[in-house]
């Protein structure tokens, strides 16, 4: 399934809208039901309104009725592997279990793997809001 996620992340990468930074990112996630969803970064002239690939990917899943994901791949064509930013890490922890897998992959075939817990230790999660 990992290879299929990489393919889907590359497809999303090719659709990225990044005219200002030229930093294209694609992401793909696997739902607990076995469905693959993907997303790309979408920049905006008002830079603060830019949305990362990881968040767009998860949002696509949510639009399709999915709420839980088991794996997520972040793809770039950078020489250095690109981890999710802080905002994306918080969104990831909202929809993925602490032991779920998050991968960074690049054009050279390099891979780095984290668990969600490694990406955002001691995260503020939905469980913190339950009474």
C-alpha cells in the first residue's frame, strides 16, 4: 500500500499551486477503510492563506466522509526530506492515531518514517476536550 500512497502523493504534487515559493508538495493518506485520498499545497498572494498539502489531503478525506487515517505520505522533489509543518502536525494528530505512520519521500527515493507521536509528542488531542 505504501507504493500506492507514494504514487498518489506524486500525482498531487504535480497539481500543486505554488507560484510564489515554487515549493510543490503532494500528500496522500490511507483511510481506515482502505481508501486513498490526496492533496497538494495551494498558495495564495496573501501568504497566510496558503494551505499545505497534508491539510488539503486530510480535508479531502473528510469531505468524502472519512475521519480516520492510518498512513500519510508527504512527497517533494527536494534533496532534503520535508516533514509536516507544525500546523499540519496538529491536524494530523486530530485524525490519526498516535502509532499511525507518516512518511516523507522525495524524488531520489529517500524515505523517513515517523509515528504521529514522534511528530507531535504530548499533543493536544480531542481526548483533552472530553470531560
